[in-house]
C-alpha cells in the first residue's frame, strides 16, 4: 500500500494531503526503471569481467586440451623430422655412394611449398602462432618425404641396373697388363717433354710399341673418333654413361666409328705417335661429371693389391719429384 504525502499549510496552520499528479508519477516510475537498469548493467559488467560462466569454463578446459594435443603433435613431428633427416643422410652418404650417384641438392630437399598467402587464413586467431607452426612443420615434412620417395625410386632403378652400370664404369687398363710397369707419365704436375715447362698432366701415358692393341676400359658409345696431326693426334672418346667418359689419344690407327656401341675389352685402336708426341705411347684419361680424375683409381679389375700399391707409390713419387 502506497504511503500518503502531506504538506503544512502556513495560512490555516493545517496539514494537507498532496495528491500525486500524472507527471510526478511518470517521473517516479522512470527513475525506478533507470535505477534498476543501472544496477543490472553494473552487476552484469562485474559478472562478465570478474566471474566466468560455466560455459566459458568448459570452453577454457577444451582450449587447454587442444593446446596440449598440439604440443604432443609437434613433438611427434619433431621425431618424424629426425627420422627423415636420418633417411636423407643414409641416402646421400650410403645408397647413392654405392651407385656413384650425386647427392640430392640441399635446395631441393629444403624447397618451400606454396606461395606467401598459403597460411593467410590461419592468421588473426588467439593461437595463430601455434597453428601456423604446426601447419608449416607438416608441410615441410610432407615435402621432405616426397623428395626422399623420388630419390629412393632413383636408387631402386640404379639397383636394378647395377650390373649394367658396373660394366660401363672404366675398370681395366686400356693396354695390355705387361705394360703396366711402363707408365711414362702419371696424372698430376710434370715437366712437359716438348715445352720443358711445368704443366698439369690430365691423364696417364703408357709407353708401348707402335701398333699395340688399345682396349675400351668399359662399355659405352663412341662420341668422338678423329684423325689429327695436332695436339692429341688421333683420338677416341667413349661415353660410358653414369657421368663417365674416357679418352684415348696419340693413336696410330682407329678401329671404331662415332656412334658405335663398345664393350669392355674390345680393341678400339692401336698405340701410335700422332699429334704432339715424342714417341709411341697411349695417353689415357678418365672424366667423371666433366671433371678429369686420376685414372689409376679405375684399374681395380686388373691389378692385385701388391701391383696397385706399387703403381700408387710410383705415381706419388713422380708427382713429388716434379713438385720439388
């Protein structure tokens, strides 16, 4: 029940009842409503800022669980990445070495994936860094596995062709075994017999009688068969595949033609004295990936341990004397 309001009339010295007007009633109602709204907003603000709702508590626990699972996932990715690195190490330094293949270039193994906006949709969230890191790690590992898979495909193919590759690699002396002790010039620096200056000799010279048989040191295809009175004189070049090429120079006679398929041990020419030469001999070179290498490391099918050791000593002695 509402209370009545009175006022004191100084004229008749009596209390008079104040009758509420519509305006005063509206003002009173409005003030009550605004006061209630104010306190409601205040209570809600305090609740949202200082107290968590049951739903928020559940979501927070779920988010913590997601973070834990992402952390576990990243640990597993790190272990898988270490396994991938171990596979790469064995691939480059064991499997490919066995088949004399070049290692997979680092820039291919570490190549990026996608463009700069690949992860743009993952940005802008509270935990974007964690999501981005995990996504990038998965993509990097996927790329490594793809490259490694392709590399193993190549190694598998090389294993299938191992017998063919071994037949192609230069592995015998290009001249009769009885002339192995008549190497007149080794690979390395020497005094040129004509110019009398110190130059690098890029092969091995076998001194042998004119017309001595010259053999192909491995299976391959003749890519050059040239007669000349200059430089290397009459020369034969054989491409053995797998990055190998051999050169036979100063020949007296050439027994093969360009484009001909050659088998190891086949007679391809005869020792001569053509070109820039001071006597009958065979100049022999081995090239691996367009780089000249020491041919004595490719006589392993012909020599026993003692003979091979003796040739190595002679080669080192020859180079050492020129270097003095």
